[in-house]
C-alpha cells in the first residue's frame, strides 16, 4: 500500500466514525432534550398534553399538600401564573414553600406529573432557571438570592 | 499581617512569572544560556511564593481570622479542623489559588527534574508554563482575591456550605486539579515544540510521564467525585451527566487519547502532528472545564458564587490560549516532518482506532454539554440535555472501543495479524460467552442488554490478561520460569494490562448497579420493617445527636439477612443552624461488592419517616475499577521513570549491563 492509500483509509474511517457519531447525536438530541419553561410560558403557550418539560419558579406559599404514600402536590409560581405539580417520592432537603424549585415531568391536563424535583444546593443561591423565570415575570429583586452583606467583591 | 504577606507573595509570583514568560524565550532566540537558565530559578521561586500565599490563606482559615472576607464567607469557628483546612479550596477564590499552586508545582518539577531536556526546549516549556500562570495570577489578583480584608471585623463566619463539609472536599479537588493542571505540561511541551519547529520521538518520551501522571490523578479525582456525589446527594446515583461532571470527563477522554497517541510517536515516530494537536486540545478542555465551573455559567454545587466579571475574564483567558495555540498549530504544524508508515491492521492502527473513538466520544460529550449553552445564547430557548442523550451517543462509541481494546496490545507494530490475534483471544472470547450465558441463567432476561455488558467486561478482563499470560509463558512451563519472566517484563506492559483490566471492572460495576439495582421509597413507623433484595431492614427509632456545628437527627435501622443480623445502618439529617440548611447523610452497608443504601426523607405528619432504600449489586466495582486503572497508570509511570528523557547517547560503555526490555 502506498502512503496515499493508507492516508485515504485513515481519513475514510475517521469520517465514518464521525458520521456515525453525528447520526447518534442528532437522533438522540431530537428525542431526549427537554425544554425549560416558566409557569407563564405554560399558561400562554398551550403546549400539547404529554410533552416532557421542565418548569422552574418558586414553590407557592400555602400550596404544598402531602398525601398518602409520599404523594405531594404543590404549585410552582413565577408571580404571574401558577402551575400545579404532582409528585410521588421524596422531595429534596431544601424544598420549602417560597423557595426556588425546578421540576421535570409530563404535562397533563391538570398540571405537571413530575418525576424529578430539584431544589438548590445552597440556601444562598437560586437555580439560574428560576432567576430567569422570575426576571421575566418582573418579580425578581436584584440581589435577593445572591450573596448579601457588605463584602468587597 | 500574614494575610498581607500572602497577598504580596502572590504579586511577587506574578512579577517573577512575567520575567519567566519573556526572558527564556529571548534567551532561546539569542542562544543565551544564562537567560535560558534563569527560568529554572524563577520557576522554583514562583512555586515558593505561591506556596507561601497558600499557606498564609490556610493559616487565616485555621485561626478563623474573620477579618479576611474569604474566611468570613466560608468558615465558622466551630468547624472541625479538617474542614477549616479543606474549606481553603471550598470556595471560588481559594480553589483558584490551589489551581495556580498546582500549576507552579508542575513548573517547578520541570525545572528541577528536566536537567536532561535540550536547553531551548526547556526554556520554551517553562516560558509557556509561565504564560498560563501569569494569566491566572492576574485573574486571582484582579477578580478573585482571597486576601481582601473586612472592616468592621465580623464576630463569626458564615460557615462553609454544609454539603462541602465532608472528607470528600479534602481529597476530590486537589486530585482533580492535579489532573487538570498536569495536562498543562503536555500543552507547554506542544507549544514549545511548535515554536522550536522541531519534534521527534524523544519529545514524546518527555511528555508521556507528565501526561501519565496527570491522567492517573484525574482518574482518581473523577472517581472520588463520583463516589462523593453518590453518598452525599442521597439519590444513589454515581454519575449524573451533569455539565460539571462532563467538564472533568472531557479532559480525561482527550488525555487518554493523548496517552495512547504519544506511545505511537515514541515507539514509531508517527502521528506527530496529531499528538501535538491532542496535547493542545486536552489542556484546552481543562481550561474549558475551569471556565464552565468557575464562571458561573452553570449553576451547580461547584459554582460557589457567580460574578459576571470573572466569567468574562476566564473567557478571555480561554480565547487567548485556545485560539492562540490553535493558530500557532495551524501556522507551524505543516513544517513538522512526517512520521513513519504503518498498515491499518497494526498496533499503530489499533491506537489510531482508540484515538478516533475516544476523541469522537469526547466530541459527543462536548456537544451535549455546550449545545444547551449555545442554544440559549443564540435563541434564548432553554433546554436540558440529560442522561438519555449521553447513554445513546457516548454509550455505543465506548462499547465499540472496549470491544477492540484487548486486540490492541496483542497486535504487532507496523503490520499485525488480526486472525492470529483473534485466535489468541479465543480463551477470552470463551470467558465472555460463559459470562453472558451464566448471567442469563442466573438473572434471566429482566434487563436484556445487561448480560452482554457483563460478557463484554469479562472479555476485556480476560483479554487484558492474555498478553501477560503469553509473555510470562504461564501454563506452558514451570511456574518458576513464569515468575522470572514476569519480573523481567517491562512495567509498562503490566501497566497497560492492569489499566485495561480496571476499566472492565468499572464497566462491570456500572452494568450491575444500573441493571439489577432495586429501590424502594416508602414511609415507615418505628418497629416497622421493609425488605429489599433479601435484606430486611427494621426501623428501631429516631434520636437527636449533637455534632460540632450541627444537630443531627439519626434514624437507626437493623439489617437482617435470612434472620441473621448483618449490620446497623444509621442514616441521618444534619441541621446546620448557621446557614439554616439541612444535609442528608446516607447510610451505606457494603456487602461484598454490593451496597445497601439508605437515605432519609421528611418526617410525615403521622410520625412516620420517609426513606429511600436501594440495593446496588456490584456498585463498589465502579470505583474499585478506577483505583485499578490508577494502579495501572502508576505501574507504567514507574517504568517510565527509568527512561525519562531517554535518548542517552551510547558514548561511554555502561559500567553495568542494564537489562533493556524488548518492546
């Protein structure tokens, strides 16, 4: 084999692997990405029932109801609109009324049936998605979730 | 006082860094040996000053000096000493200081142990190393200074994020940074080679040990992080495909590829340009990882605080270094001489295959991690790319890579015999098939792909041993001969076999934990029991226990298997009043290589307690495999050490005939 042929084999197989990878990536991107929405988006957009979505906002104070078998219902709000969420399982330690939360699940007629509820890792910070949702609805106070207190930065 | 000295030491390090960034290059250009040698002393002094700054900050933490803003923000006088020390890097500013400390450690090591490097190469390497250091000194001094004072002095600190108050914090970041930053050496060597316009097999021999060391640390660092996330987040998952995890996985994948392509370059003088490119890409991915984690682009447990100016600063560093190095590559690489020839079926060919799949796998992770950021920046749409994406893209590529892995070390250089190798791997195939059949027989078809995963793992494990068995003539002659041959084998052969064995062990753990793990989420009252995978857990009761800086609520469970008590599990929740935050401490009970995992949820209104119980068979193998991989790396490294900077001219006859291993 000449140098040229060998190089062709190398380049050919590289392109082959890249093509397979690209096919895999495109195929799974169309299937497995989830769009993030604020409660207002959901109220306004009229999305199809059964769509998988992510919603972020605050847990509406007074909306948390715990039922049998670790069932929990609560509402996610961005101050403008609310979305009811149903979830079965254990919510994170920092899940509290009035605190930021991100849930992911299926959109049903009566709200979202979540299979994932995330709260923040640290009481000083807010999930960025929640901050953006609140900013969009105009309920964000600058500095509310950030580190406070007279420290030089 | 010590605080100001630390600050001052960092400024001095910057001054030295600026000298080291320029002087050796001028020296190399004008052939001035004295100027080139200057870099040795400045590299050592930079390390000294940064180490001083680091010790100064540690001192502030240990003495709880809350006049320092950084200490006030991240420490508390009641914290145990080990967390006071580790919280030095449990925050943005301190972790960047650790980053440059490790960078200067590597620089100083090149200066100290690189005596046999050609003078101009060494001068260039140290200069490039210093460019990186200067960029990060400036970053720290201008945007993330850990030595700023507060006035008035607060009475008590605001405490470290309770999630970080864990022994994991003491180990995980230093190991990870040793890996990340260690790749900077490969990068500096690549840039130096491009500036020099000269590159040969010797270059690969100098670069290999550094890359290998960095890879070894990174492997352990990632595994440590994974185990930490596993036991601390309370979900029983070991890998979440979180962007921050991906940020550490990408340099690992590229670094693994670099490790293998450097072998081809060292042994066969081929793939030179590609190896240089990989060295640049690997460190670029480390920088991108630093950017993702440190800029606040992502919100996660790793991003301590977000400040836009920092993000922009790191982005500038990123653009300068990645853009600059790739431009230099585009300009100079065509000047490098072409390497040797080889047939597609050969050891080189197998290593090219390895590189192809590793870099492609790295690319898919890159796309999955950055696509959401890019999409949001350009269209404003927010998406999340989760585990399914990575399982469907990264998974198949890695499976193909694993399948070919045992073939590589058995193929001959230049031209290999694939059928011969397949024949030699028959036994390994057999082991794999038996494993598939046995798994089907025991577990049935409940997880259809799992038996094949197990079979693949056993095939790779057996396959990685085939080379050793053949070379030591085990089973073919007396045991004593085999032992002698085993002792005579180069350590790098052992290293390869052990590291390949390790990744198969990890695969075994992943398949086991993902396919046959069982899970129950329920609420229990005291004296009630729950059973799972043959274990019975009875809830004995709840108790309050005070900790040094928290109150913990401990639940006690007695675990029985077949009526016999096998252990007591005490999951707890810790309440940190200083931050009004609760952390979940899962209880783990290791049974063989499987684990029972128990974490607490909230107490229900009727007095019962929500719990999550998992049984994860084989799960320990995931991290054990990583430790085995690390051992493989260390074994290889111990071989390399004998030959670092290898091409010693055979001028003077050796006084003692040394055994030169045939490879």
